[in-house]
C-alpha cells in the first residue's frame, strides 16, 4: 500500500470522494444546508435532525428479533410513529425533512442519519461523525414503547438500551450517547416554554451539559411539577429527570463526570455511540463509507466553566471514585439562558 487513498472526481466536477457512490450526497448536503439548516447553522432544525436519528435507530428490540432500528420507519410510517408519546414534536421535523428526501435519490433510512451527521457538523466543537450509505428500509412501523422517556428510571433506560439490537448498549455507552444533549432543547416537555436548552451553550458541542446537570437544582424555567423534569441550576435551562438521575446513579455517575472538561473524550466516545445508533438493524459491511461528505466541524477552545455565581460548592458529587474537577466560574451576576428560537 502507498498509504494514499485514491479519490474520484464526482460528475459535478468540483467534489472528490473515495467512493463514487457517495457523489449524489453533495447536492443533498447543499440542499439541507441551505433549506433546513439556515446556511450551515447549529440551529433548532439541526438539533432536531440529531434527535430524529436516535428515535429512528433505538426502536429495535432483541426481545422481538431485532427488526427495525435505523430503517427510516419514523419517516415512512410517520403518521403512526410520530403519534407515539416519546416522539412528540417529531411530526414537524419529519414534515420539514420529507420533501427534501423526496427530491434526492436517497432512501429515508439513509436520509435521516445523513441529515443528523451533517447537522452535528454545523455545531462548533463537534466531532466529524461518520456516515454510511445503503441501509435497507423498513417494511413495517416500529412498535410503541421502545423510545426512552425523561420520566423513566435509570434501570428502565439502561435496560432499554441494553435490549437495542443483538449487542445492545453498555451503561457507559448510554452516557456517551447522551453527549447529544449538549446541542439540545425541549419544545414539548413544557410546551409553555419552547426551546428551553439542556445546557447554557446549545449551539456549541462542548462539555457544559455534563457539568451543569451535576449542579444542585434550584429553579424551573417554566411550570413547576412537569412530568420528567427536575430543577435546573441556571434560569432559562431545563434539566430532564432522566439526565438528572443518570448523572447521580452509581452505574453511570463516574462516566458522566469523566466528560466534564474533556472534549477529546467527548469526541471519541460520541462518534462510537452515535455510529452504533445510526447502524442499528443494519450490517455495516454491506454499506458504503461516505464519511468524507460530512464537513469537518469548526473547532472551539473553551474550558468548562461554572455558570456565574456558581462553583465547585454547588456540585452534587455523585462519583465516589474521583473528585469533580476544579474549574473557574464565569464572571458577573447570574443571567438567564435564552431559548433556542426556530
Ligand atoms: Fe434526547 C431532546 C429525552 C437520549 C438527542 N431528549 C430531548 C427531549 C427529551 C429527550 C424529553 C426534549 C424533546 C422536546 O422537544 O420536548 N433523550 C431523552 C431521553 C433519552 C435521550 C429520555 C435517553 C436517556 N437524546 C438521546 C440520545 C440522543 C438524543 C441518545 C442522540 C444521540 N434529544 C436529542 C436532541 C434533542 C433531544 C438532539 C434536542 C431536540 C431539539 O432541540 O429540538
Ligand atoms: Ca453545549
């Protein structure tokens, strides 16, 4: 081997790829960037595209023979699946994405995962996610009950992930996958306060989510007593009960804490966990690696920082093995995190 990868020039005359089968993805990429992601932004639609990859992929169960997974069923049978409670809000996302899928030669299963990988690349600090082309598509909708809910217990959530696919997910992999909530907001948990983010930096793929969920909660941004919600430490932010509990449970707390101020680990593990989700129910060996169509995200150089007025003394230490890292606090008085606007 020469150590060099051969590249082919696509029919468009400007893009090069390692596999010619990936060439049509450039036109799709441009279409998505322009017409869904507001010219390559880490916007609400980008966040939602990532959420959709998870809700399509995770709907597979070892108990019932591993049918489904990342097979596009949530888009093909959208009237059925977007009516499932945990998929609340995804009807709008599918409605936005479907016409774009329809005008390109890509099936819904590949489209969902491609849009998600592209979406993440728009968020500064994110890893470049891999994308594989050639999924087989769903012939039936997924059954209800396979997508985790924010009011589920840690045991329920870990059991569900362990049951997803023939191999399933280990406890630590569930934590890795939840890095996604660093670029996320809730629209429907409390519909009175749409766009309430899970960390103070929903447009940046940083480690603030893991830090901020470990702080003592003091406030609800919207209503009090919403099912699946816990107090957050920062005004304007939402803490899901599931994230709160995973940050504190003895099966997951040390892994959770290990991501705080560790962007390299965040990258490496999120690539692994997300790739696994994106291939659930599929055979990777039958797919074509088109990862080189996904742009390299902008890099960031930030230290994890306690929000203004908060510090190490506000940490609810849950990992028994290792102390929480000592970090600086952002200066000034407490401020509210603004909502993510659509
Ligand atoms: Fe998630 C969001 C839950 C996992 C991604 N989440 C979200 C929400 C909820 C949840 C409730 C909100 C919705 C509304 O809108 O309201 N998750 C959850 C749970 C779990 C999860 C329970 C398990 C534990 N995620 C996850 C994963 C992923 C995700 C794994 C991927 C990978 N999410 C997500 C995102 C978001 C969410 C991206 C955001 C969206 C927006 O922003 O819109
Ligand atoms: Ca963030």
